[in-house]
């Protein structure tokens, strides 16, 4: 069947992730009619939270919101999200098995680390962290993102950091941010992200990360977002949905990623093919907090292990777990090729070295394998890829820029502005 057309055909956005919802919000603010098509049963795309029957809130992959991201400051209502902050710092398990705690290593690097002797790095390393903090805060976000880039590892070595601090801090921390312990991610993005950690907080909404896209969806008129509505083909400005329905659009915005986007969009010779970084998030339930409610991320600097970082979301936001239980999140980055049962058993064995025999009593809740967790952003890739495909066809999402919530939202705003400006 063919949907009846309104007086003015709407702009149809395919995908209710952060990019699509951001685009829809700016278009709606400007008075344009919008329809958002989402194949899944809820909004959010990669930013989703599942609630178990027991009352655990499981984000699909360990995610945080960085409060100084310029796009999120522009659009989100922080107060309504009831944001809960991690402490700035981390507990790091070194290759020797020793654990050491960094507190505020980016905001107060020298004060946070022992001045003369540290297992993390040398005194000169700590001074260089302070130097880079001064550098990034003296430049705008746009300046940092538009700097000529190399890979992050080469940047760190050229800056003068020792292999000791690269292996003990930068690989486990920023390797976790980028899902790239090899630190091949472009250095201009590293500098931008470093600035966000220096100036802001890493937070989660009190009720889970999905509260962020739900806040944006709630600002749209009822019926704007259509769930369970997968688009299967585009024909000019006609959108074909599974089941035979068609929608006529004034313009179409493709705000999906992975196979769906490639099926809907024509080949773009001027844009590089998107490669993706994979991560696996394994959740456990513990009877008490292994983190002693310190709200610090646990990083693993031991090479060759599967538990790359560990955190306790319910220590930060209590609603992530039912009363009397602690939610444990364990991240494994990249391909591991293990079935879920083997991965879970191996993680337990590794985590016993961190937290003792109590790990054997932890209940496995769920494992999320996320093959499209973040787009790869290599050195030399433009910070902005084509968004306007034709006068009536656009694409948005962090696949068009750099891998982050900020880029997804920026691309949605930019496409809305293109459409509004004609």
C-alpha cells in the first residue's frame, strides 16, 4: 500500500540512533515535518539499555557520556538525565600483577602520581601529561580535530613518553576508549578526547545510557518515531518498507550503520569503506562491591588477557542493580573467537587474580557481542566525509566523521542544517 501524503511531504530519517534523533530534533525545532523509521523495538541504535527481570540495567557494551562533549552540551538536558559521575582516575593491574591507583591523572597529573617513583611511568612522563593537558586546553575542539594526524602510538612516542607509561596507562585507558589497544586510531582524535577527560567528567544517566536517546525521542511529536519499521530500499525520494508500505519524502536521511547503510546508499567512491571495531561486554552479578564503591575504572595492562577493563556501574548509579547486588561489567576488545561459555570461564579465572575466590560465586547475567561497536578512524582520514549524497539524499552518523557520541550528534545537526538551508 502507499501511505497518504500530507500537505507537505515529511523528511524521512532512517534510523533512530543518536544521529537520526538529533537530526530529527533540529528539523522539528525549525518546523519541518519528520518521520523517523526504526527497525528495532526501541530507539537508541548502539546506545541501548536492557532491564532484566531481576532489575539489572545492562547497557549494550560499556559506555559513558563525556560531559564536555560540545554537541551533548548543546542538546541534552543533563538535569533530567540525573547524571552520575565516575571518579577521575583508574586502578591499573600491571604486567607484574601489582595494582596501582591513579587519581585524576589527567587533571592533576603530577599531584596524582608519586613525584619520584611510580610503577606507571617516569617523572618526565608525568610532566609530559601535564604539558599535553595545557596544550589541548589551549586549543578549540575544532582546531584539535583538524590537526594533521598520525596514529596515536606514533604521536605518543614522538611526544617523548616512555614505553613504560604507554603500556601501563595509554594502551589500557585510551585503548579502551578507542577499542584499539594497538593505538592505531588517529592522533587528532586522541588529542580531542584527551581534552574531554581533562575538562569534564565521565558519567552515566541514573537509569542507563538509553535514557539519552529516549530524551531526544520524547521531544518529537507523537507518532514521529515508528518502531518495528525497517526500510528496505530507496527509489528517489520514495522509501520502501518491509511489508510493502511506501513513504514519499521531501528528503531522505540515512542514519544507520553497518550493512543497512550500505544496502540503502549508493557506492560513494569519495568516501572510504567503513571498517568496524568489535567489543564484547560480559555482565556478572556480585553479592557485594568488589570495587568498594570507589567509582574507579579497573584497567588491565597485562598483555594477552581477555579482561581489558572492569567497572561496577551500580557503584556509580545505584539503579543499575537491585538492592543487595552489584553489577560487574567486563569488556573484551577485538576478535577473540571464543564461545560464550569459554569466554565466561576464562574471564572468571583472570578476575580471580584481581578479586579473589569470590569471583567463582558471581552469577553470569548476559554477554553482548558487538561487532559494530565503533567505526575505525585511522590516521589521515578526513574529519568530515560526504553527508550530502544528492539534493534529496543525506547520510549521518559517526561513520561520516570520528567514532563518538559527539560526532554522531554533530553529523545529525549538520545534515539538518543542510536540509534547512536548501
